[in-house]
């Protein structure tokens, strides 16, 4: 495969590329899903191909081919080069300098998730489903996933990097319905569960079977809960909802390609400007955010990104002040700072984009969830995302959660359903007044971060403790 | 057009090991010239073929998927699907594979679109970019030749080549932005300059945007806005799985008046003004499905699995999704909103008198599927309507609407309809869109304000 990549790079350079890189990616993905006591899906996917990216007179070209043959590699290189030569625009793109690297990386794991039998996976899902059974629960579902990506990166500066990345994960969900209501509870997270760059031990650690009764009972109880009333109040968010809050209101706006406008046609831009670093107040003094592509178990962990830049841990927000962006070699060169390190592609058939790696809210000194709630005379505690929407500059957001509880006098009170809250990013983060401690910090991984045209799904992890915000508008209604 | 996709499907079927087998093959040769600040920055040229195999062995079902198509790879695919089936418990609800039926005649292939190469795709993007000047252009031109072939052990041998092309432009500056888009299966039917001009003309009117207090307003929604809103609503509410799992806003309301009598919505995969399809991923013929007729809820779309579970004896309407999306159930992919009587959008603006004008939407989220509640932002061309005319531009507005409520009081719709792209081009290419007019509604609930137009 290394020879194949080298042939593609050589063909591109011979055709006029000043820079070229090639990635051969072999992906395998397995899904086992059950619903209401039956197997819903057992599927096994494999996909392989080569993607070739070239820079010709400052213009990008990218082409890919499913054929991992000399012919496929060379044709992709020539098509990419031909496109770059025809591309409209002034084209003054340049790349931050990086050293040529030869390296190998492999996900540390205890038990390969593909080595676990399908029968055992079905059995786990069905046992978890059994635990969610409840009078009002009309749909019970569970799934586990395994994912392996073996990729080889070769570039015209002489890098040759081979990485073997394995992910495992899953989730369970209960839906309860009545004549007028539809309520859902998920564990360990909504919208695709949670995954980790790890082996089957991660799925075992989630302990679906132990969590299932709570999930089923809460889904049922939500049918009898009162709707979250409109108010402006104190909100405590669990680690899981914090993951969504970090992703949407910190992760995406700090992607430097969005700041420069290159996502304007789809995901949007950013309220941040390139010269905001070290001056823009993003939130309160308690806000410390780190981008870390070395986090053990993170879905954004690697040795080198998809343009050959080494992994790193960097501050994004320190003491509430913006300290940096997520960058590529191209955007770093444009900013005149750094060398990149956040470029990843969805398989072989997509061009690398600036993506979140693992983005965390660092723990604070707020202690446990109970301690965070203890300081609230009047407010709400919200768990697990249900809906999300945010504007194109990542300022105005409205998020919904699966479940909530009233807080009165520092104690949890009645359960609340259909809770929503809304805010404006720097105003909301400015109201951060407590972050839970390190003992309560959790890492979760999501696999559905959409970006780019054609669309790409990114795999990203976030870590956070529960956190508390003052003066938040809740209970938005249609 | 060659029959390579069907030949590949039949080779995979021959290699399959089971009592029954079903193969769906998707091929793609596409080019994507994505641009920002009037330069192409993310070009993507794709060549791919994907083989999706489902086998039934002793009542057990397993699936596998590959993009390796050599004989040994197809044998390996068959082995993996058989292994998945053998390790699964029997599925008593599996309805079996479809039997052959006649397919409707559709036309969705254009030789000239299929022949567009990388240089032409770059040039077409360039024409759209130039037309937006002096504003900077953000968007893309893309075109593709894709094929879907389905072969089954029950005797289905179906093949459809499809072409599609989309031009999308946001013309933008520091404090202005406008949007335009056209999708078609015949690239020559759309001049890229038209899209660039439309976006730039809209953008020029957005300077100096004002804010708006939250509240209920009458509104005119362009086809871009209505099409996206209905697509999101339809994922739950027009789906047979949404009915079975009680997520749909149509639950228990089939036969009831749920919208203004002016509102008629079908899923029409056969309309040549859309992106026509002859059959679905199970090889079932595509059917036109009435969803809302003169405001009365009439039905939803089904695939074989959900239809078999329907208490009312529903049959598949030909809406089985691609195999990797099977867990999400059948989905409408060709929503079609009936035309109204207004001769122009200006006539709708007059009907509204006082309200807001919405060009397009951004980042929708389903807040409550059972009630059809969706939130999102307006973007790239939001205006106040005063005295029956477009007045000052507005900042991007957050809205939170129950779609049945929005459709309950509709003063009018335009006679002219437009195909609005609904492909985000994730995974394998499968063009889809909504064919719809502009609409006037008395009920558009604004719940907040965002940033102004522009970058």
C-alpha cells in the first residue's frame, strides 16, 4: 500500500503539483442492533480506496478511487491535478511547514471488538432491552458497534505514516408514549450512544444491563411529569449535555476554516475573528477548554492527523479568554501561527477538513453534582440532549434535554419533561459559575458530527464535569 | 448506458449463500466544486461502487456491505453476510423479500450531465462565482452519474441510471448575504449565472438588518424554506415507522383535517420535474403516496418491514431506504407540495400584509416529533413585510414552530413550484429533493434573534 501511495504522489508531482499527499484507507464497521426483543440489524461493512490531494499553483485538487491498484492511484492523482489546474479563483494557498515523519500508531486495546461473537453482542443487547421493560415503554432498543480504520498516509515532503484505529461503543434507549406524549431516555448518550477509541472493554464498562431499569423507569415517569415552565433561572447541566454544549458552542466556532468562511455554504461561519486570540472574552474565569488529540480513549486521538501533523494538547480558552483555534496547515499558515494538527477526513473518499479532535472543559473546584445543586435556591437540573439547533455564526442556540428536575432550596424536586434552554454563546458561558471536580469528569465520544460538502461524519470526543450557569432562559415553546 | 451495476448485483447474488438473497448496488462518478470567497477550495472527485447484500438463512437475516467487487471479494461478502445471519436469532417478523412487479417508466438520466468532467465542473462553478460579483461567492457546483441496481433471488432485476446537478450560491459580504440554489437531473436546464445573480440580488437588499421582537407573525416562506421544513417534519411524521413508534404528528389523525384545505402534500417519486426514481432499495416499485390532501391527513410511506407490522395491513409504497439507513425506517425522498393560485411571491406578500419574509432556514432541530415542533434559524435573506410589500431587512431569526400549526392557516401558495435540493451528499450518492411552491402562513412563531446577515 505504501508503494501505491508513493505512485499516486509521484504521478501528481510529475503532472505539476507542488505538493501532494495520498491516503489509502481500509475501513470495517460492524453494527448489531435490537429492538423490542428482535434483532433489527446485523451488518458488516468494509470499504477501501485511495484519496489523493494536490496543490497546483496554489489551487487544491482532490480525487479518489475505490481501486487500490496502480491504475486507480495514478488516475486519481491525474484527475485531482487536472481539476486544480481548471479551478476558478486567484489561489494563493500555502501550507505551514512541517517535518517529514515516518511513524506507526495503533489504538491500545484489551479486547478487539471484532473478536467478540455476534451472538454475544445480540445477547447483551437483548438483556439490556429486557431491563428496560416497563408498562409505558413502547419501544426498547439497544446497539453495539465496532469500527476499524487502517490508513496509510504518504506525502511529497517524505512523510509515511501508518495508523490503525479501533473504536467500540453502543447505547440503549427507551421510548414511552401516551395518547399525546412521546418521551425518550437514552444511555450513555443520545443520538448514537457513546464510543471510545478502545476495545470491547469500553462497552463492558458501560454496563447496559445495570443501567437499563433506570432508563425504562425514567422514560415512563416522564409521561406523568410536568412540562418545563418558561423562566430565566439557574441551570445545572450533566456531563452529557455539557458535551453537546461544548461541541456546538465552542468546538465549531473555534474551527479556523469556519472563521475564514470556508464552511459558509453549509455548516456556517463563526462569531470569532482571527485576531480575537488572547483578547476575546469567551466566558467566565472558570472556563478552561483544551483541544487534546492525545486523550486516551478519545475518538479524536491519533499520532498524526490526516495531513501528517503530530498530535498535540493545546489550550483553546484559558480563564475565559480565547487562546487558540483548531487549525490545518493551510489555515495555520494564513493565521501565521502554529502548524495545524486538526485535519481529518471521513474515509478515503473525502478531503480532510479542520475537525474537532477531543475538546474538553477542564474540571473545576465545584465538587460533585450534589454540591453544584446544593448552591442553587431556585433552578433546574437537566440531563441528556434531546434536540439542538444553533445559528450559522454559533451565537444563538436552543437545546432541549430528555429529562430535568426542578431545584428548590438546593435539592432536586419534581421531574420536568420537554425542557429547552436558549442563549447566546459568550453571554451563556459568561454565566458559568461552577464546574464540577475532576472526580466527576466524564469522556464520551460521538460519531455524527456533520461538516463539509460533500458531507463528512466526524468522530469526536468531549470531556466535562457537570457545570452550573446563572440567568438562563428555559422553557421555550412553539 | 451500460448495465454494469446490474451485472455486478447479479454476480454478487450468484455468490450469495442463503435461502433468499437481495443485492443492492450503488455506483457513483461525481464531481464537487465547492467554493468560498470566490475560489474553489474543496474539490472532490469520487469514483465508487458499493455492493450491499442481505441474506436469509433458516429464518435468520444478516447483511454485509463492501466496495470491493472482484470475485474473491464478493465471495468474502457472501461469507460475512451468511455468518451474520447464522449468528442471529430467527426473525419471525421478517416479511421475506419482494417479488418482481412492473416498474413505472421514469426519466432521470441525461447524457450531457453524465459526461461532465472535472474541467467542466470547475468551469460551471466559475460561472456561478462570476455572476455573484462584486460580492464573494460561497457554495458549490456538483454533478454526478449514479446507478442503483437491485437483484434478488425472487427474480427482481432492476436497474436505474440517474444524473443530478446542483448549483448553490451564497453571495456575501461583511454584513450582507443572499442565497439561491437549483437542482435538476439535466444540468443544461440551469444556467449557473442565474443562481449567482439571484443570490447577489437578494444579498444587496440585506444591508442594515433590524432586530424583531419574539412573537407570532404572518410569514411568506420561499420554496427553499418550506422544502427544508417539510423534509425534516417528514422524517418522523410521514414515515410508517414514525406511526408504528408513535413519533409521527399524524398518529391517530389519518382522515382528520390537520392543515388548511389549500395544503396538499404527496411523495411523488415519478414527477419528471423532481428527481425521479422507479424502485426502492428492496426492488419495490415507487408509488405516489398522498400524505395530506386538501388539508386532510391521508397516509405515510412504508417499506416492507414496517408495512408487515402495520395493524391496518399497509403495503410497501416503495420507500425502503439504503441498507445502512434501514434502522431509520422508510422515508419520503420526493415530497411534492401542490401548487396554489398566487401568480407570484409578491402576491403572497400582499396577502400577508404585515409579517416577515423568509428566504431559507438553517440548522433545524426536532424539538418534539409527536407535535411536529421544529426549531431553527432563518438565514441569507430575512425581511419585514409591511403594507403588503417587502420592507427593511431583518437579522437572522430563531423560530420554533409546530408544523401542523404553521400549515393550519395558509392564505395562499404560488402556482410556480421549485425543486429544492435535500441531499447533503453524505455516504453514497442518492439525489433527493422537495418540489414546492412559496407559501404564506398566518402562523410563524419567532422565539429569538441571532446575528445579522453576512459573514
